[in-house]
C-alpha cells in the first residue's frame, strides 16, 4: 500500500468515486464530508496526506488547513472548483503543498498525490546554505535572515532551497514547477508566481522592490548572491 490518505469532499458522488480511484491506485483511504469531520479524522490519524476540498459546509477548507497547520506539517493537496488566483494565494498562505482544480481526472489526482508524498519523504540534506544575508538549513527546515528566523511554509521552503542551491542561476517557471511541485502542467505555473510572491513578502525588506529574489524578464527567477 502506498500511504494513508484522508479525502475531504462534501459531494457524496465525487467523494465515493475519488476514494475508489485512490484505493485502486494502492492507497488506504479514509473520508470526511465536512470540515469538523475532517479535523476529527485527522486527529484520530495517522494520516500521510490530506486531499482537502476548499468548499465545505461549516468550516471551509482554508479554516480546516489553518487548524491542521497549528500542530502538523502533514502534506495537504487542496481541491478547488474556482480558477481564481485568490484560492491559490490563500491556500499557499495557509500551508497547502499543492492544489488541483475541479473537475479533475483521477490519474492526474493520483499523480499529484504521489508527487506530494515523494517530496515529503525525500532525504534531508545536511549542508547549510549561506546566500548573502540568508542562512538556509535543510536539516532543521529553517531559514534565517540577518540571524532572525523566518516562518515559511513547506512549499516556500522548498522553493527557496531550490533557488539557494545555485545562487545567481535563472530558473524558469517550468523548471521550478517540476523540481518543487514535481509536475509540469502549464496552467499551474501560476503556483510558482504566487509562491514567489509569498516568499518575497517574508524575505525582502521591501517586497514591492525585491533585491533577493529577482525576476528575469521573459526567463524566470533567480536568487541574488
């Protein structure tokens, strides 16, 4: 079996079909139909990954994720029926690891779930990276700027780590999408832009005029040494 997945979806037909598809792919699947049931199932655990719909009765997906992130870094893949960037922004800010828009194909969901689980299980590097005023410690999953520790989500940390491994190198959005999120849907390059925006808000002295993470017009992003 590949892992324990908690599927949170209020639509019974979608929930049953998705759970069946995940089970056929080798996952052990528990389900919840609303936010409070999701939190109860997560606390009862153990869970390796949560597939969490944004639109839920009672507590919505964002509220559920905020509560989970108060005590856990369990990987979370969010499902959204809306294509607005605002869902991506809020989801990443709350600590989501990835998102998938509805309606989705089951093979794509299975691929995303496997990618998130691979990232969570990836071996930890030991070498601390020093880039200018930043100290990135993969072993402790921490970042310091001028000696002050910053609070990053798991996705933000992985993005910074990728940039910090090769300071000054320009990374295209497609490359970052592949290395940080491990998928290459062109639509989802917005994930990169939103994550960079969130990362700048935490790293830069003036996020409106970034000097650490620079945009290279027509190419991508780079971390200035």
